[in-house]
């Protein structure tokens, strides 16, 4: 970063640290003990869609890497979601799969297309919660759609979870970057 960048308030983007994903099993234990949120065994990776044979090859590699237990979908915004499934008690295995997919995409040159990864949770009241990893920021944030449908968030729950997980995860401090992931596979 140069002198002019500092004066104009520009900063270098944070380098993604995919190893941060390995903090999720510990965060899952904290969530379970402090708030009763159980892992669902579902997790996903979101990235901007890419056309071409290379992308088709990456999809096939992901399927073979995860023993075929993966689904690809596209959302209304044109993003592709890869959904991975594991037994709910195997958060570490799920995180390993998400890490492997992110790493494969990054190594194949698709790092700039990676948006986020998430792991889903549910409590006894059937409230949904996702811990979302922002690839370009190297941070996490909680996302919880409000019960009853519609596109409303349970902001008090998200803020509670932020406080609970402050020692387990690198939490995104800029709340404006806590974007909603409505209908995300794995949520």
C-alpha cells in the first residue's frame, strides 16, 4: 500500500484465510451449550457462476472429492451454491469438505468468484441460523431468518450469537457486510 492509498483511505483487501473455517466445530459446541442450536449437517459454498468446460470439470471434481454427496443449485441472483451433507454430529467432516471445495476452486483460479460458505443450525423452536464465512473478508457473521416466512431477519438473535462466538470466530465488525442469504441451501 502506497502513501497516496493511505491518504485517500484505500486499503489492501484482506487475504482470505480458509483455515478460519476450522474454527467452526468449536463454535458449534459453544452455540449448542449457550443457545441450544444444533448443527443440521448441512453446509454450502456460494460463488459467482462461471461458464465453460473448466467449471464443469470443477463440478465433477467436487462430486468425486465429496463422494457424490453434493448438490449444485443456482439462486435468483445468478450465484451457484454447492450443498454438502454430513451427519449433524460431524461438523468437523462437513467443515473439511467445505474447506476442500473452497481450496479447489481457489487453486483452479476461481478465488475471485467465491462469495461465502455457511454451516446451518436449528434450535428446539425450529429457528434457523447459519454461520456465514465471507471469503473476501476472512470473517464470519450469523444469519437468522425470522420465523413465519418472508424476508425478515431475527436481528436480536444474530447479535446474541455474535456476542456468544466472539472468542471462537473472527466476527465481521461491519454490520453492513452481514448480507442476507435468503433461501441458501443448508440454511
